[in-house]
C-alpha cells in the first residue's frame, strides 16, 4: 500500500465510523466534492497536508489522530 491508498482508506474508514457520506464530509470540512472524489478514486494520489487538515477539522479530529492508524505503518517507500 502507498500513502495515497492509505489516505483514501483512512478517509473512508472515518466516514464509515461516523456514518457520514463523502458529500456530508465535504460540507463539514469545506473541501470541494471534486477534491475528495479525486482522492477517493485515486486520481489524486498526493493530497496536501492542508486538505487533510481541513478534513480532520470537519471530522473533529487532529491530524495526529488521522495518521494514528495501522494503515500508515509499513507503507511502501515512495522513492525507489
């Protein structure tokens, strides 16, 4: 798994836990639907820290809580 896939999975996981749709998350965070759709679909594999921070704000969690997940342990190295 790479970082883009892990971010995608974490967003989906947090939405499931809170019973939120992607659309609702966008409304709560102020991130455009197209940006989140691009992250979820894999078209955008490098979400900015600023975007992730906005999503975290909408979810009511810290960025540390976002990345505190087994999904981010043992990621593939990006530079090969």
